[in-house]
C-alpha cells in the first residue's frame, strides 16, 4: 500500500506549466482562495514535483537533496539515516512573526525527528520537530538563551498529518495546529530575545547543524510564511491543500493594434 500523499477528494496535481506560470497561479490563488498576501510566501516546498528541488514561491529558495532522498507521488521520502534537503539561507532568517507548515508521515518515534530547522549552536530563528516517544511537536529557538516550547497534542505514527507552527510577534505567543485544529494547549508565551538569526542554511528533514535527528518517512509541502497565519487560513490550507496550484487565466497582450491600443488575449494553462 502506498503511503505517499494522495487525497481522493483533492488529488495533488501534476506539474502543468512553466515555473513562471506556477508562480503566477500561486500568487493569484494565495489571495483569492486563502486570503494570504503572496509576498509573505518565503518558501514553497522544494521537491513538490520531484527533482531538481525548485521553490515555486518566486523567492528562489531552491533546495539541494543529500543522502538518498527519494521522490514518490508528490512527496520526498527520508530514510532516517542521512537524508535531508538543504535550502538557501536567505530570506529565511525570520526572527519576527512566522508560520511553518508541512505534511508529514512519521514511521518511527525512537528519536526526535526534525521537520525543518535553521539551527546553530549560538543562534536559532526556528526549529520544528516531533519529539521521540512522547510524539509532541516542539519549537526550539536560541538567542540570549535557548527556549523550547512543546505542544499538548500529539502526532500519531504511520499516518499523514498536516502540521503548522505559528509565532505571532505582535502578541509574543506561539501555538501549533495539527490537521487544521489548534493545539488544545492554546497559545503559549515566548521570549523574542531567544530568537536570533544565523548564517546556517535551513534544512528539511534533519536538525540544522547536521548533528542527527534525521526524519524517517515522507514529507510534502513544507511552507514558510513571514506572517502569523490565522486559524481560518490554516483550516483552509488543510481543507483545500492543492488549490494553491489551481490553474488560472492569464492575460497577454498582442502587438498594438493602434497607438496605445492593445488587444487582450486570454490564455488558460
């Protein structure tokens, strides 16, 4: 039985256009369907359509796979040994509001598995993991001091889950969402002094400084927004995950028919 990401009601689409066409669709659908400013999209998961690991947000945060990362049916598969994807350093040094999301299928829980992190020994702007044995979600940051915040709810094994972490700089609080539902522990306070940028590249599937904690299982659609997404927006992304890539019409203009007069031509791709 395949464990890779398929939703019978909303199947992940095949790649249907050029990188520019998909970027255009993402921008339009972000606004129209999800109510999210597309300029806040810092990273659309590298590897959505296999290799090379392209970032379709327009921010050029392309990824480089290491180890034996495999691609199956719209998901990247990590073996828990040495697989990870490295992502461009900037503009991912986000120390203010941030929302980090992804679809994850975790096979084992003998170690703490990292979904995405930008971790350094001195400074860490974000690090999201699933903790060994307890299966809670964990946010780790480091600035003046290290700070760890755990969810109340857990992530079960051998099943796909949509995981979201939100840090709201305006309220100085963080919270988690699992499968579109806010963690029962609610919002928790954090110290913004314990969030600091670094020059380490971001890593998907392992801890940022490569000391281990490699994910065992497939992952899809890791996305970062440099805003605090609302509960409504998160629920929409969970309920309609692939509408971000819905094809949209695009207007092209022909050669001028007369001075300052152009004939619009609508192309649907």
